[in-house]
């Protein structure tokens, strides 16, 4: 049986770039022709996934944009999940984190009922919040370390016994789960921390949000997302989904996804060339 890590590796190799489509369909920012309600949100999500699937390795669906509508939103999320092509990794961006018994039910909802390939989790309740998700064979988990939001450093940058909080989280995850199934969320909007975390923790794959509308560094993200244990992904949402607000929004999304994929591919090639240039050649 092919594992999720093997599927992700194969897809990254095929696409040539670690591009992940972020699906965050806000009802106030839907393109022309879509109503600002759950029907419009679902239509945008399903349209985007179908349109750009060939250019991405994964789809990261932010569940909040569906849950906000209650039961009809959850039903829409179920349909969108079914629409994600089998060769793409489906990440449900839920940022869950709770005590063991509650985490078990969250895991059943996201991995059991919705059949996600991966989820995002908060680390602040410790192993209790993580282990129930690892009970599902081969599924992937991305633990929040250094996120991309503007006020992230207010807590994640605090000092704890000589470490910053996000470094402490990364060390804990790396030491506790070294099999590649557990990665880290590290935002592209903090390129210095991104590079430092990769240097300090070469093993886990990174899920890197914040490229595009949030102004994250594409090249740094591509160079650092992959780990020795697992490939990483770089999530782009609004730069693709909101490339146009007109009737041509799907065509614009495809064009943007191709441009981002090309940029990432160039960054991969440049990174490989740089590594070859500095590598020992056996000299005389």
C-alpha cells in the first residue's frame, strides 16, 4: 500500500515544485457570478481545485470557511473533499488541539469521516492533542511552530529556558516523532526563522503558508520546505484564487498557478545548482 509520504514525494517529483493550493473562500471576496453564501463558497472551492489541479501537489482547505455556515457548510466541505483528485494530498487546515478524548473525536471527524490525508494541529496541549491523530495509519500532521500571521511573534517569539517558543516546539516535534509523518507549519513571512528552523531541524517536512498576498519569500520557502524525512509544501491561496474577480477568474487562477509553479521550479533548479557549486568535488 502506498503511504501518504510516498504519494507526496511522487507528486512533488512529477510537478517539479512543492506548490500547494490554499482554499480559503471568503464570502466577501468571491468572484463575479458567485453568490456570497455557502453555495458561492463551495462553487469557488470546487472550481479552483478542478482548474489548477495539474499544477499543484496538494490542496489545503481551511475548514473555517465552511464551518461558519453550520450544517450546510459542513455538507459543502464533504463535497469539496470528495472532489479533490486522488493524486493530490488533501490537507484540512483545522488547527485543532485539545485533551485526549476530545482530540480523538476531532481526529475521527477529520481523518475518519472526511478522510483527510493531513491536518494542521496546535501543539499547546502537548502529546494529548497529537497522538490521537497518529492512530490513523499513514496520515500526515503539521504542527504549528512559527505561523505567518502578523502577531505570531507575540507568543511564538517569547523566550523559554534559552529557546524561543517556536524553536522549542520544533525541537519537541522533531525529537518526539522522527518518522516523517509529523511536520511543522512555518510561515514564509518570517524567512529568517524559516531558514534557522530548517538548519536546526533538517528532518521534518514544512508546510509553509504566507506566500503571495501575505508577501512571503517564495525562493526561501522552496529552498527550505523539504526535510530529510519528508517533502514539504508551500501554500499559495489568494495569489491564485483571487487573481481576478471578474468572469475570467478561473482562467486567471490557472495562469497564476502556472506562473507560481514556474517560479518555484526555477527556485528548485537554482537551489540544486547552488548546492552542486559549493559541494566538495574531491579536489586534487
